[in-house]
C-alpha cells in the first residue's frame, strides 16, 4: 500500500533513485542503439530491416519517456526546494503529499522498458 504522506528526505531520495535509474536506462539505450546498427549492417533482409525499424522507433519513444519523467521529477524537486526555503524550521517535521502518480508512472515505465529490453535482447541474440 502506498503511503499518502511522507517526509521530505524520503521524497528526495526517491527522486535521486529514479533519476539514476532513468539516466542508466538512457545509457543502456545508447548501447542498444549501437548494437542495433551493427545488426542492421550485417543483416539486410526485409524481416530484419522491419525489426530494426521497430526497435529504432521504440528506443525513440523510450527516450521521450525518460525526458518527460526527468522533467516531472525536476519540477517536483523545485516545489519541495521552494517549500524548504519558505519554511526552513518546519521542513523536517512537515509531511508532504506522496507523489503516487509518479510512483505509478515509474512502475509502468520500468515494466514496459523491461519488456522492450527482453524483446530486444532476444532479437539481438537471434540476429547473430
């Protein structure tokens, strides 16, 4: 069950963890794109070309999702920082509304990305 309210430190740590995961995923996409270029160069048949295009499109979509999620995280961090500046004494004792919508977005992103990753790794292994 997701808590409705939490402390500033917990929110901030969750943001840090999410940003690290998203930046790692972006780096992983760079690696996958290089691998995809290798596959495309070695396999020019129509079926492989179609799959390469599919993964190129999916990687673009994932990058857009990462950028969107990072933007939302930064925006929430700014809101928390403004509160901390305006209420320096109360910030450690104040419970903030948990960002359940972001928790759900991150879960959905993670699940979809893991599916895409598994699909790509299977494709890459079969394209050898």
